């Protein structure tokens, strides 16, 4: 599944890597640390503090062969899950 993110700080959008629904909703892709990579910003080596869930919200998702959407969630349900911690 390839997500499209909106940076709430700059208004820019960027596509994320093709990862599983679980990775983006509950795994490493569920917070700004890994979503920042889609915008060419890295968390920085050696930092262990989570960036939290403030900046990069999902606004669209594209299903792919690597989807692994085992629970057969709808696009709306995936987006809701991806943004659950973002207060949007
Ligand atoms: Zn994090």
C-alpha cells in the first residue's frame, strides 16, 4: 500500500514507500519518524526520541500487490487508522 501524506506544517504532499497496511497503521510507519522520510527529512541517526504524531497525516492510499490488507479494510478505514493518533 502506497500512502499519500500531507505535511501539516508546510502544506506539501509526498508519497510514502510501498509497505503493509499494518506497518503504516500500527507499525514503524504510524508516527512522524518514518513518515518524514517520504519528505526527504530524516529522523537523524542516534536520536531515540519519537517525533510523535503531529505533522504527517495520510490523505490517500493506493493499494498494491504488497498491500497485505488482511482485514480487508476500506480506504476510509485505513486512513482513519493511519491518522488515529493525529487528532484530525
Ligand atoms: Zn516515532
